C-alpha cells in the first residue's frame, strides 16, 4: 500500500512537472509574442540614434536645390517614380496663400462632396486665396476608376498617382502629395494636410498660422489695424500639428507592430499625427528634397518624424488639433483647428454650418 501511494505520488509529480513545462513554454511564447522580451534588446534613442542615410541631409537638400542631387555622400535611396494619372495644372494659378491637401480613399465620394461644401470650399474667404485637392491612389476596380475620372472631370480637384490605394501605402500617398505640392503649387505660403474624416476650421487654420506660438490667446489682444505684426516671415520653416513622443509597439498582434530589424530604438523621434498638420513653404521644400535621402518607413506620420529629425526641423506642438473625436459643443469648438472622427458626412456638415454661423469656421 505504501509503495502504491509512493508510486502515485511520483507519477503525479511527474505529470505536474510535465504540465508545468508546457505552462512555462506557453508563457514564454506569450511574452515573446507581446514584445516583452523585445524591449530588452532595444537601443537607446537619445544616445544611439542613426538612420539611413547617415550623412548631413540638410546639405543634400541644398545640393539638390542647386541641381547636384545625386552626388556622394548624397546618393538617392528613394524615388517617387509614380505616374501622375489625374491632375489639374491650372489649380494653383495666381497667388495662393493656403493649399489644402486631403488624403482620401477612392470610394469616399460622399466625404469629398461634403468637404467641398464645407472646409474645403475654395471661395470661403475672398481676401485669402485657398485651393483644395484630394490625393488618391488607384484601384483594380475598373468601375471605381471610371467614377473617379468622372468626379475629376466635374470638379477638377483630384490628384491621382499610380499606386494601389491601401493603408500601408500611406507614406507613398503622403510623399506624392508633397511632391505634387512642390511641383504644381510651389508658390503657396502654407500647406494643410488632412485625412478625409476630419472636421476642420480653415478660419482657425489661418488664425493659427498668423501666430502659432500664441494661438489663440493673441486673438483677444489684437488691436484692429495692427494685425500685421503677427504675420510669420515668408522663409519660416514650420512643421506643426499634434506632436507625439512615444515608443514603437512590439506586440505582434498590433496593426502597428514594428520589429527590431525595422527600427531598433526604444523611442520614435517626435512626430506629428498624420490626421492633420501644416507645413510652411520652406519646410515643404525641405521635406520634398530630403525624402530622397531618408530611408522610407511604412507609417507616414513616423516617416515625417524621421525626416524632420534628419533635417533638424523641430515639430511644433498644436493642442488645438485633436487626433481623437473631441466632444462637440458650440463653445468647445471655438478654437478647434481639426478633430478626427467625422466619417459621417451629415454630422460634419451640421457641425461645420453651426460653427460657421458662430464665426468659428
């Protein structure tokens, strides 16, 4: 009997060890899968950061502007050789103050139609020339492509490039938008980039661009007839939006998973969320030329952060751009520049009309 009990105890212990081994293996796999171990192998961003090309990108930009764009150590590592399928070469004729570039998905016809009626309306301000274009990729759907061409024939505001329009091509879309702005609308003073699911107050965009470091407080201090003191110099290098300081996501289940081989550092450079941001003319030019020499990254907001880091352009934080949907009330949107979450075209129209009637849009 004693021997039988001992045998059972040994057998039970053996089974427990066996199961314990499996539990440990599963736990280790989960820790790996959710990126816990990966963090131990990350490099310190503040002391170790380098990113291709490992050269003076600002000098490369100067060389490119003078016509020497592909001389060592400034050999191009990226190109934007995507055919321009739809465009309007006369869009920016005249003196343009603000070009609005909306990154839109092909089948978002209602959103584009509503934006044209609201914050993308080009004749909103008689004394401030603005233009609006919608930047698209292409689709394999022949009927959808036909509708896009018909839309462009009607409105003349589609900029379409020859790449497949999908999420992981957002960097290609963004850089082609910057390319088009640089080559077709290079005299605009400022450029506002937005997704097509945003509420935007162009009135507040223009107010902000007059004095971004003191917006909106400066508005209450203005003396009529003396507003010109707030106008930024024409050569200002401005990259502004909602600035994030965050770390790469290492858990493999995430849509935004980034491996160590793709990016080994524990922090991203400061970056502006891609939903809405602004560039001055000088900053746009630097981004356009600089993009040839900075290794491309699949997330467009991260890539612009890498570009600004390599170009020594510090992004300016704007707390009046909301990467989430800000709770709406008439008074709370008085100084809002942009808010995410307006994929319902009717809601966008109603909010914008109400804000316009209250002098805020």
